[in-house]
C-alpha cells in the first residue's frame, strides 16, 4: 500500500510516535527548478512508484513492507541511487540545474547515501585521471591504480569502523568505490590484448577479480557494477581466443554472458543487446549464422527470439547483385515520388529507419557525418511505417521521405531495426544490409562512390 503526504514535517511527527517495527518507510524531498511534476522511485524490477510533486515542489511517499536494497530515483532525464531499509525516513534536496552536485540527503540513514553521492562525484574525477593512465606501461599503470585503491579502501574501512553497519549497504559502498577501478583494470587489459607488441597480460593480472563480488545480477542497473561486469565479459570473450578478436567473438561474448550472469531476465536482455549490437557493427561477418544459433540456444525470451528471427528473415531479401525494386516515397512537401527517379544515375545510400528503434540524436549524428564525408553520393532517409509521418530531427528534410500506407517497403525491415542499403547508379544492390554503426561503413560508401 502506498500513500502520499505533502507536508514533510509528517516524517518527524510519525517517527516520534511509532516503533520501528511498525513504522512505514518514507522517501521524500524538495526539487528546485523541477523538470516535470513527479519523481519515480524504482528497484528496476518489481517496484516502481511515481510520486507527484506538490505546488511547492515537495514530494513524499510512504511504503509498508518495504524491501531493503538499492533503488533508483528519476526526475526528468536525470537519475541517482538511494539505499533504503524498512523504516528509513529519507529526504533529498536537489537543484536540477546541477543535479548530482546539489543532491543532499537528510533523515534516517542519510549518511550512507551522502557517501554514495560523494563516491559518484569522485568517480567522475577519477575516471578522467585513470583514463590518462591507460597509455602507461603496465607496472606504472598498476601503481597508479593501487594508490587510488588504497584511498578507496580507507574510506570503506572508516565507514565500517564508525558505523558498525551490518547491512547490505557495505557491499554497495565497496562496489561504488572499487568497481570503477576494476573496470579500468579490465579496460587496460582489453587495450593491451589488442596491441600486437603489448606487455603480456598473465592470469595473475586478474587477481583483483577474486575480491570483487560479481554474483549480484540484481545490481546490473547500478552503473559501477554494470560497467565492470561488461568489461569483464568482453575480456572473457577475447581470452577465449588468446586475446585476439576472431570471427567467433560474438559467440564467445554470448557464452561469456551466459557464464557470468545467472538472473534469467537480465541474461536474456544482455544476450539480445549483444547479438544485435555486434551484428550491426559487423553485418557482413561470415560467422553471423553461428552467432544467431548460439543466441537461440542461450536466450529463453520468446519475443527476443522472434525479433532476431525477423532480422534473419530480412537478411534473405535484397541481396548483392539484385536490382532494388522501385517503390513510392512521399517527400517533405507532400509530393509522391518513385525511388527509381530519385536514384536515377546516382550511387545511392538508402537508410530505412523506424524512430522507435533508433534515436534521432544517434541517427542524425551518424547520417550527417556520412553525408559530409561522401559529397558525391545520393543519400535517402526513409522514415518507416509510422502513421504520423514523423521526420528525423536534425537531418535536412531534403534527404527525408515517408511512405504511403501499406507500403511494401515495410517488408524490407520486418524486425524494425534500421537497415542501410547501398545501390549503384545502375540500380544494382552493392550491399543489401549494412548499418550506420558498421565498422567498415565509410569504406563501403567510398567504394560505392567510385562506381563508374
């Protein structure tokens, strides 16, 4: 049961009149310069609560039978984390103009959360410093990391000594402090493995993994934990082939996810994201069939499987050497045009894009870059299968088209993922399925540009 109270003084009043055993858990505060009229508190899995702001921009939620753990709170496009136990009474105060830096906790067990936000802010500075260390020789790099780790562990031990805290928060604080360093160690290893003349990374290098609590899949939403686990999984995939990224990398990556992640829902999502992301980076890979087979074997989510199967089906049409069928498009001024007239005697790059499956920011950034790099190529962006005829933001409308209702173009990408097709000036497909993020996309378009 959830109740909302606006006057924050109620926390103090109720706290004085209830035993801890029966006392609800409270989460509230004040938002300065709010971006919307609510705050969301969530554990990212089963608990999700939207708390409305009052007229004076305060909010307060009350919860019975509250579960201890790490939670996310969202406001606008920003988020932060809060660790809560049953009967806690926590207030936040923040200014959205300086979201993280202005965030302050007060109330029962506020010290914990102020430590978390302090470690987050310190992490941002440490990240800048440690990124500079990646170019150092291994011995010097490890010395820098060890020095930073000593400071982190001193903070952890100081808190444990003065608080005598026996809750799960100690693990969260350890992760918050040390996992960013572990992630840098993993990143250094990946970078070194890619260098042909790098110093040898032996098994003892990874000894820090033994002290890293990694069987906490429910924390995959927590930035410091997620970033380390992802880097570890990538390294495990590289190491399966002695540190070389072979054609089997995607299969190795999927197997590494299976070995490192046990929570089914989290594992399925990571497997799905990995197979899609790696396909789009190397859509021409000869090993994609084996990668898809491994995905189907390990993933148990039927919707994920159906969409990957749609992607496989899409790959079977519009093959290299075939003539691209003509189709109708609607220009920004409403004129109905035939694709063959738009592309006649022009080497053309066609991007089929559904806005729900690719953000405007990402598409516009990559699309505009390719247009600028390839001035002699004709670019066409087709906004797919959306009744609102929505155009992509930050891309010149002269490149953009929508489609008539019930267009056959929708059949070219039944998975709804973006599809890029390269067609020469004769209307012959040179690449039937590539992507904005393909590693070789610049080379592919450059070759197209040279078609005589």
